[in-house]
């Protein structure tokens, strides 16, 4: 993970605390890097994520999920009843 501190200096302990914060906020996502921007008394965090490979994406009422296991029982039944189309490739 690449960490950039911009606009000042910060101890490694402070940096570690911001990394912990971002990891708790984005559980399950792979973090590629964080920009820690010091702006006076404030700190802005810009988080960069690794690209995720999807083997298949399912569209369900305006959102995408990687697998139907993450959906509730009703949505899983709805996907089970959908007519599948062949993919040429």
C-alpha cells in the first residue's frame, strides 16, 4: 500500500491510525494507496482501490453485485427464475 503525506509532516503512529481508519471504513475492499492531505488543522483522506475482477456481474434494481449470494432470499429466487442468455465469446 502506498501512503503519501501531502502538505506537512506526520509521525508514523499518526499515519498508522489513518490506515486503520480507512481499513475499518472499507472492510472487504483492497486498498492500493492513501493520500493524507494536511490542510491546517484538518486532514483529508483520498483512498485508491485495487481493481476488482468480476467473473460475472448481476444487475438487480440499479445496483451490481459480484454474486447472488449477497442478495436476500427474494432476490435470489428472482434471479433463479430469469431466462439466461448465451454469451458468445
